[in-house]
């Protein structure tokens, strides 16, 4: 027969610490009129008993849960991991804790109505504010703060952080063109994402500025995954006149370029140049030239923005655009 475990109360804490309930209450309320030795004794009792009402008491006093939600499609996806590093850094420096909500698969089609459901689950009840990564919705119904990272819409009605995707793509293409490449393949990202659209625009405009006609056969659809990168690269390299370089819309796709090239017996950069976008840790390991959009910084700044809004502080701007930087390594060569 299973015995129901007793839940520790404030009276249990007071009894174990040898103090009154009112003294425990003063410690929970961060009053300074309790002797240090007594406070340490009470905190030790709270820990040993597993007393969990201190968070609830703090919430009642401040009308805060001291919890921030993070909504993202896939916590194993390298892009998401780098974002989470930045969020974690900011959380560690704050009085807030973090609750992560994920659909578990970056390829899942998440609609605006689904996202509104996720927001409703967290904001106004569990969390004080939410950070949402790559939302499809342009607006949300919520009384609590929402900050987005890389939203689908260019002008959502909530604060957001974007990388300068267009300039990053323009820089990547300009670099390849300066190396002498004229047939440059492009593996696109998810077409509904504003970031993917802007990278494609950068590809087109760089070619136009160099006087190079766009060859649509060199543009392959993609979804930011390595698997699709392999498939797209294989098709591009089997063209009658294949590209001498490929600009992959993100680093995960670029990893697929490496795999496809190896399957075909080609070497990078001797036989094929490749550039990615994101600058995830694996890019450095592969010596991949890529565009850094400072994902860790984006996560950190988004969390700072969310905390400011929770604390009723005014943001300098509702839209924060992070400059990108081309990181040149060893995956490209002049021809």
C-alpha cells in the first residue's frame, strides 16, 4: 500500500527551525529584521523539507510568477540551441526562471492559431512573459509581454529581434563573386519565413549588381534541414552545367552540401565552394565560411527585452536588428 507523502507547510518549517510562523513569513517576504543565524536556519529547513511555497508567496507579494516562457519548434535544432544559450545567460543573471515549450520538430507546420494556443497556455497564467522563436502570427492576444526572434512577419505588433538577413546574404554572394564564381547554386530556406525570403533577395540582388543573369535551375527549394541540403545539392551537382559554388540558406543545409559532395567523390573547396548562414559551432569544426547572425546574442537580448517589459520599463525600440558578419574560413576558393 502506497503511503501519501506529506506536503511540507510553513508550520513544518517553523517547527524544524525552532521559530514562529511569523518569523518564517518575514524571511519569505525578504524582511531584513531577522537575525542572519535565524534566517540561515529557516532556509536550511525549507531546503531539507522541500517546502515549495516560497515561490507562490513571492508571486502573491509581487503579482509575478518569476517565470519566462520560451516557445520554439525544436530544442535539438542547432539554431535553437544557440538561441537557448543566450536566453540561458540572461536568465542566469536575472531573478527569473525559464520554462521551455516545444513542438519537438522544426519541420512541423505550426499555424498562427497553434501559436496563439501556446501563448494562452503560458501567458497570463504560468509565465510573466514569453519569448517566441520564428512565429507565424503577426499578432497575439495577451495581457503579458511577448518578444519574438526571427518572426515570419516583418512588422509584427509585438517587439521583435531580427538579423540583417538581406545584407548577410549580399555579403556572402559578393564574396563568392569576387572569387570568380559565376554559376552559384542557392538552397533556399522555408519559404514562409521572412528571413528566408530576405536571403533569397540578397542572392538575386548580388547577381544583378554583378551583371550576372539569374538561372532559376540553380535555385533549389529547402527547409533549413541537412537532409534537404543533401537532396538539393545532389540535384544541383547533377545538372548538365553544375554550379562551382553553393550558398546554403543556413549551416544545417550546408552540412548537407558537404555530405552530398562526399557521396559524389567531390572535395570542398577543391571541387566545390560552399557558404552557409548562422555560424553554429559545427561550422567552425567543418571550417565552413558562413554568415554569423549572432544567435546567442539574439537570445540574450530578447530575454532582456522581455524582462524590461515585465518590469514595466520602456524599450528604446520595439524592433531590434542585429548586424551580420561574414566569417571567412576554408570552404571557398578562387576559380
